[in-house]
C-alpha cells in the first residue's frame, strides 16, 4: 500500500488552484467538479462538498496538520510569497532552527498550515 494523495478543504477552489500553482508550481491533473487533483498528490476539495459529506464543521487554522515543501532558494520564495500574497498570515517568518535549516510557516488563504524549509 502507498499513500496516494493529501486532501485539503478550500472555500474558493479556483483561488486555491492559482495559489498553489503560483507559489509551488503545482498543476491541475484532474478536475472532478469541486475536487481537483494537483501534481505532487495534493487534492483541493470544495469546503461545501466536504462539509456536506462529513456533516461536520470545517475548522480553519486548526494547526492539526501541515503541508511541507522544501525549497533551496528560500529567500527567493519568501520574496515571491510577499509580492504575490502580501496578506499572508504567518505562524513564523523566515527563521533558522538550531540544526541550521531555514523555515517559514504560514496559512494558505483557507487556513491550511504550510511549512517551507531548506532541504535537509
């Protein structure tokens, strides 16, 4: 068995598709009308459909999980993030851990936590 995809819920699926394409270079593989499968295994699910399916509330910024990306040019990434999405909500701006890895943590437009770090 292998993990195939990771699904996150989003309020505006087109806005999220643009966000993940512009910042991370993820492309659309399959559009299932409210469920979009992107490259690298990320799935965007329309929040309304997910809420109806689960019969439960969606809680943004719940900090229960994060998407983790690696980027060797993290300073360049931070500049791109600040230019394209100046309204970004940060958990922490660019910092360096004691083991030398540089990381930044922030929320996507729907409150999904993202970490970008330099390769280890």
